[in-house]
C-alpha cells in the first residue's frame, strides 16, 4: 500500500507567493492555498508551524530569488558593468514572476515593520550592486549615489506612473533614461 504523497514545501511557498502578488498578505490563507494546490490543509502543518512561518519562508524565497540568484546569474553570464546593471533590472523589475511579488512586498512593508526591515535589507543590497557597477564608469561618489538612486527609482516607479510620453512609447523613454544613467550612447544595450 502506497503512502500519501505530501505536497512539497516549495509548492506551498510558491502558491503563497502567487497569492501575495495577487492580493497582498491577507490573501495568503492556508485553506485557500490548500484548495489551489488541490490538497487538504493538514499537510501544511508538516512543513510550517503556522501561517507566520509560511510568510517568513515566502520572504526568504523572495529575497533569495530577487537578490542572491539575480547576482549569481549576472556574474555567471558576465559582461561589462552596464550590461550587468541592465540585466539585473530586467531580471528583477521586468519579470512576470518577480515584479508582482516585489511590488506586493513593498505595499506590505508599509504596514508591517518586520517586512519593512527585510525590504530595506534587500533594497540596500540592490543599491550596493548599483553603486559598485556605476562606480566602474563614474568616479564622483555623489554622482554614483545619485545615479544609483535614480536608476532604482525609475525601475520601481515606472510601474506606478500613468503618464503619457507624447509620440514616444514608455519603452523608448525608459531606454533613453537608461542610456543617460549608464552614460552610454543612445540605443545601446
């Protein structure tokens, strides 16, 4: 007689991240996740003490994927610092997977100090990467900091801005902004 196969821990975390991206932390409910996974909620408690433990595991997964794995990938794939910055931004803020989670975590952090501390750590690591890469072609520390901040703000803010750009597309304007920030000829990636 075969034993019951438990839903893997990672599937609970992944479904929790989907729920977070779609509806914020209040949408991360054990019963709803179990229903989405097609299982009973009993298996959940084999992996997590409670919902808070799941939320922590979700934040751990988000941090690992959006910082550690992004840094590993840009280092592995190589290229000059400007290419690495562009790749990190694309991986983090253009992804159908990471972007909605990142935006949901940012919203959550407005109401939960522990999440705000986590977000600050993640953002500080992202800013450190920007400073390092921009510092390879810009010697002025004040300018490095300003370019890093502007690049990060553009990466996040572009998803909230509803403005039109005349006869230019948003992609064209973002591309030109990247050219200016990265001190590269227009249209080069």
